[in-house]
């Protein structure tokens, strides 16, 4: 596919890396010539210096015959205008990153009236992820499949966990229809078999029906982990969306923001939230605000290092649940050694959504990609396919399929019936299949075969 990306910032650089495969022709439009050259040198792409919303630049890039045009510059208006222009020139599909709450409330109108196929708000999606994590505080991340029928949750196994040292052969007899889909252990990702054992310190990815996982959660949770109070540092867009989502939660919420105008805006918009003007990265200030008395601490400033340091201090103060925003993924490697837990990376949220969209345009004669998530520190993928009759995986027992290594057929959704497949189960047309794999770039279900 021919894909044109306008904007080589945090999101654009991730997209260049993820999409620059042999099957895709990537052209990047970026104003900053030095940044453009660096990305061209790092990835198999070509580029043009200029404004992605310029008619002449889009003509030069060949937008008229591109499959997908993606606008991820820092300005919402530029992204929307660039997509409208690209659509008028002949781009098949257009995608825009839009972060402003005023625009987010009118996504449907913009899509229908202006021809932008996909509009993504990374802060809103990240806020939804944080809200789910806060609701289930022993869970590090939650992803959903099959119209929210199936969930994939990440938990860390502690010494007190009932999962510690549990052989996987004993897992389902004890907890029912839940599958261990992946284990991340000391930086390595394992697609497990029944012979594996869960160890202390493992990050375990469990997949099951939403109702079944709720029952499991109630069994393994500790009542003291329930979140009744939240301390947030940083009052940006992500915080705004999160406060909207938590508005009906009846939690005691305090926000610390150093910018007076932003703080006053939040205070006026959310009467049930205490907004404090101050430096949330100052440890003495956090002590004065009683950080040790809060059930959850969420660090959402615009500076990764500040978020990390503040979260480490919250951990020292024994705060039960800590969520940290980190955009530079190189810093995420630190977390394996310092014991941090829930990490939110907005640029990864939007990149995964766009990757899902691009993959969904792949081999649609065999299957459709309906959901895609990167898990286990981006070392594995969980993908939902809708299988068509032309697929080579249909009408054969799973045990007869010669599948790739490090791959698990985790779930079958058939007419709203949830099935954890055995070797004797058969995949049928119109089934929704969830797989977990260490391979990347699958765009149809037949890719699971050797």
C-alpha cells in the first residue's frame, strides 16, 4: 500500500517504524528538514520537506493515488484540513489525529460531512484506559474484544498472589474458562503451554469472557486495593478527559497543576474536583498535600522524567495504585528494574489504532482484522480476525493446523458464544478468532499457518 504520513513527531516516527515493511511504500511529509532526514535514515521510507496541508506538497507526494493519508502534526486544524484536501485529491482513506475536546465532541459530523475516515484522540483513548485501570486497581492494563464480550488483562504476580508458583495445567481447573495468553518475565515474552509455571514477578496476560474475568478478579483482589481517592499531577488534556470519565465515580479527586490558567479552568469545569495550584513534582509539596493518604497516584505532566520521578516517590510513600504517562518508549525499559506498574503511552495508543486500520485493509478476501493490540512491552500482538469461507484455517480440527511457533489461538467467538478452543475444535466461517503471537504484521488469519 502507498501510505503518506504528514507529521514526523512522536506519533509519525512510530508509524514510520511500524509501517515501513516491504509491502508498504511510505512517504513522510515533515516541515523540519533535519527530523525528516533522521527518520529517512532510520527507516525504509522517502520524504518531502513541507506542510502536509499544502496543495502543492500533497501533489508532489502523489496523494491522488495513495491508499491511506495520515495527518499527525501537532495542530488539529492542520490535520483536519490536510485530510479534507487529501480526500478531494483522491486518497482512498484519510486518518487525522484530533486532540482538542471541542473537536472530539463532533467526530461524527466531521467524518460524515468532511470525508475524514478515521479521527483519533490519543488523550481520550488513554483516559479511557486509565479509568478502566483505576476501576480494577490490581490490573495493569485491559484490552477488549468481540464488542466487549472478551477481555485481555495484565496483572503482576506478587509473593502474596494465589497465582504464585501455580502450574498452568492447574490454572483452568481452579479458575474456570480463563486462558493465560502470554507471560512477560524479566524482559522476555513467553507464549506459554501447560508445562509452564507462573512465577513471582511475572506479568501475566489473561484472556476470558468479561463476566468470568470479573469473578476471577474478585477472587484474587484485595479489598484494600479498591480506589476511593486519587491524586493527579498535571492538568492537561488527558487529565480533562479522565476527570470527565471519573465524574460519576464518587471518588475523592485532587489535581495539582502549576499553570494558574489551566488550574482555574479545571476548577471551573469540575466542581467536585479539588484543584491545587503548585508543583506536583516537588516532593515536599506532595507531602504537604498528603500523598501517602491517597489510594491512587496518576502522573500526567508533559515531561516523562518528571512523571517517572514523581511515580517513584509515590511508590516510596506506599500509594497502592500508580499510573504513569511516558511517551519516550526507550524509557520504558527502566520499568523492568524499578518495579513500576501501569504505564500509559498516548502515542502508542494512536499508533496501534492506525496499525489496526491499515491491517484491516489487507487481505479482506480471507479475513478482516477487527482488533489489534500490542502487549508485553510491544513484544507480542493480540489480534481479532473475522474468518471468511475462503480461509485455509476453516473446517479442520485446530490440532491439524500447522501454525507458526510462539502463537496461541486463544479464543473463538461464534454467534456470541465464547469458546476456549481445544485441538478438536473447528474454526468455521464467520467465527471471530483471537490469536496471540510474537510475530508481527499479520493482516489475515492465514498468516498463522507455516
